[in-house]
């Protein structure tokens, strides 16, 4: 006959007790010094040019070449630089800013709307040729925009649309990546049962989309809008080859023209205007990005895991 003896608390093996403590304690994130240093390097790589831009926008033309780049000059000239930038050449900077807003509102807004409608239709309706369309969309994403710039210019020149706002707006209306993102997002974010219930209640497809589906697609729509706005705001190569009239330039091409004037044979002392104009150019897009960041993060993560 065997006699079972109960172990006293705390008399177990040390390895067993350590294992129990690990199982009962919450998971702790692992720390990596190398990864932290790498992130610091990336942060400095991103923030140092921005800091240089902000600091040098406060300098006069003379201080730009006589003082250290990452420190302020003798005179604080930020407000005078802003005023001179806005009034230089009869306020052409404001004209470029308005052109950029036009291209962003019409081009990026239209691209978001078309991508939402097409992506939702491809995700929720079954028809022949869906796989072929899927292949075309993926192929369009793989083709860089610069490879299509020259053929687009030749086509628009034959149509007589070069040197007009339509030469920038019409190509901006197409966003294959935005269509694909909405397509993937709508597959899981809009339940089929909800659409069937709306149809049984007598709601049409357009009413179902604009009253039910569009609310569920809001994070994905904002994500696509952010991508298209950034792409259109920073678009440089297409306006460069499409436009020759400075009155239709966006900010990117206009500032490059100022930079050419400051470095050409008959150089003009407008380096401070180029730097200040660059700072004014990035402020709206930074504000928009920070304001829509939470929608952007949720939109990217949604649809990646099926419920």
C-alpha cells in the first residue's frame, strides 16, 4: 500500500514554479536595443529635413548662406518671407495653390468616388469577367505612372487637352490601387445578410449603397481618399510634361520653376521664397494626414483578417 503525501506549498521544483509564474503573468513585450536604434535612425532621417526646412524658412536671403543650416539666423524673417512669397510676381503662388486645390478636389475626390463604386460592385456582385478585371487591376497597379506619362501626353495632345486643367484632372481620376483596396475591404466589411435584408425590405441598390454600405465602407473610403490626395498634391512629372502655361502650374512645378530662376544664369535672389513656399506647401498635406490618420490605420488593418 502506498501512502500519498501532499507537498507543502513552495516545496516544488524551481523550474516548475518559474513555469507557473510565466504562465500566470501577462505577456511582456520583448525589448530590442538594435531595433530601437534603427527606429531612431529612421526618425532622424525623416525629421531632420523637416527641421531644416522650418529653421531656414525663418532666415533672410543673406543668412541662408552665412549661418549653420540647422540653427536660426541673426534675423527672424519668417513672416516677411511668407508675405513676400504670397505677393511675389503678382501673387502667382496663390494661383498655384488654387490650381493644386482644384486638381486635388476634383481629381482625388473623383478618383475616390469611382474607386468606391467600382470596388464595391466588384466585391458584392457576381458576373462574368470578374477574374479578368481583377487581373487588369493588378496589372495597372504594377505599372508605374511615369511609364504612362508620355503615351498619355501624346493622346491628350491629339485631343487638344494639353496645357489645360483637364490634362491633370482626367488621369488623376483613375486609381487602380484605390479600387483594389475598396474591393478587398468591402468583401468582409459589408455583410451579405445585411444587403439581403435591405433588398427584402424593398430598398434599391443605390439606396442600399448610399444609406447602409457607404457607412460601413467609411474607413476604407477615407484611406483611399488620403492616398489619392497625397498622390495628387505631390504630382510633379505629369504636370511638368502636360502644362506650359505657368498660370495652370501646381505648387510642385511652380516651386521648381522658382528654384530654376534662383540657380540659372541670371539667378535671382529668391532662395528664401523657394524654402518658405516649400514649407507652406507641405503644411496642408501634413494637417490632412494627421487628421485622417486614425481612419487610415483602421482602413489598412480592416479586411486583412476574416471574421
